[in-house]
C-alpha cells in the first residue's frame, strides 16, 4: 500500500468523484459492497434475458466486466488482510 493525494471533486456517499495523480480525467469510486450488488443484479439480468436471446451477449459482457472488477477488489483486500464488506453466502 502507498499513500498519494487525490483531488476530490465530490465526496457524496456512494458517488465520490476524484482524480488520481497522473490521470487526466477524474474517476468514480464504487464502494465494494455496491460493486457486489451490481454484480448480483447483472447476474439477474442475464438470467432473465436467457442465453441466446437478443441482448444477452451485451449483458453478459457487462456482467463479466463487473465480476472481473470485483475479483480484483477481493484479491487486493485479501492481500492486505482486510475483510470483505459483503457476504458471499448464496441468496435464498
């Protein structure tokens, strides 16, 4: 881990906008628990569309991108011995 200053344009809860050093444009910070919810919702959308149906491929591409981001997030937290801010228990 390292500490660097960032430019914070908005620190609104679940809608932080900040610029990382060396980047031209600001980014949007998504909290880990919110990212997990987006992943689960993307799963639901893909399931409701159904494999092979129109729109499924685009939805599945979006779902895969979200899950890849979540996997990276979880890897970083594990590397730094930080707890996950969500439970991965199956939904009932």
